[in-house]
């Protein structure tokens, strides 16, 4: 089984989403289904079908969250090994082609948010950076071609 490494913040966020879906989410879906049932014939009831689809999607998300939580290991960012790139490392890299610096924090797929600079350790860039040290140059295959990234700094 694959371990899901999370920050405390990420763990709390997933736990809150799970709790919300199991309480408020299930209540709201049940109310929608009851309302749709009251309209009569279920065989031609689009509202009922839509509510059942929404329920199936929500139950799938609940199962995904429960699985992620069951395999979660919360990491303390104070214990991050700064000698190499690991989960929860914040890495400053230089794109050798464009001479542009970028800063990424490597996180689990569940915590990834590109707008906040959080990239998944399973993304092409995240996977390429993992385990490398300052001054290493990594090559990353991306849809636009191959990037050459030099690791300038590793921090928490």
C-alpha cells in the first residue's frame, strides 16, 4: 500500500472535507432525493437521476478521502531533511533555458495547488527534483519539451 505523506495542514483539510461530506453533504443529497421522489414517477424523473448521480459522485469522493486518510502519514516540516529534496521541501530552481527562477514546495498529490506554488511529488517536475541536492541539474520531460532545472536552494 502506498503511503500518503501529508503536512498537518493538508491532513486537517482532508479530514474537514471528509467530515463535511459525511454530515452536511449526505443530508443535502438525501433531501434532494426525497424532494425528487415526491414528484412521482421515478422512471422519467430527471431531478431524481441527477440527485442519484450527485450522491454517487459524493460517495466516491468520501471513499477516496477515507483511503487517503487511512494511508496518511503526517510529516512535521521541522523534520525536513534540508540536504536533499524531499516531501515538504521548498525548492528554488533556475530554468537554464529561460534563466527564470521558480520556487516550489513539494507536497502529496492531495495537497497540490500550483497557484500557491505547491506541486505534487508525482508531477513530472516534483518527481524529477526528489532526492537531488543543491547545484544538481535535473532534466524534466514536460509537454513543451525538456526542461533543465538547476537546484539553487532547499528550505522548509
